[in-house]
């Protein structure tokens, strides 16, 4: 099991940047694939980006070129650097963890990101 805590959300203007942090409470962080998802009001939860235990990354089309996912195994942390934010990025952003060869998704409580025009 792993407990996840997101931080770094807030209110910013369009064009600005934000960096989200996901801290994982586990002794086996290196064995987890990590991901960021987001859910806007009235919308389903969508994948933003993922990073495997080996460091391979994948991005949703809307995130390519603007967002960067990374991880620091020495700090049990995953990050999402968001640049050139637009109002459409407004959502609750959730951290996700899945152990390699595991079947259970672990979720944080989310952090609100609001981008004004």
C-alpha cells in the first residue's frame, strides 16, 4: 500500500506556470509507475501524464510540449511541471500510483488548479 499527497496547486493567470508535487509514503517507491490525472467540473477524470519505474514517460495530447512529468526516487516524489497554462487546464489534479505488475490503483486526494483568463 502507498499513501499519496499532492501539493502545489493554486490560482494562476493564463500563460503562467505551476509545479505540482506528489509525495508517496512507501518503502517501495521505485517499484511504482506514477501518473497525473485531472478532472474538471462535469467531466470525467483524464490522464495527463505517466512515468514508469524505469523513467519512461507518456503524455496526453493536450499536455505535449507544455507539461513535463518527472520523479525523484530519493525523495519518493513525482512532479508535474505545467507551463503556458490556459483556462482549459482548470481542474483537480490527482496523483496516481500503480505497483509494477500490480492491479490496484492508488490515488491522492487531489489539488485544485485554477487558471484565469
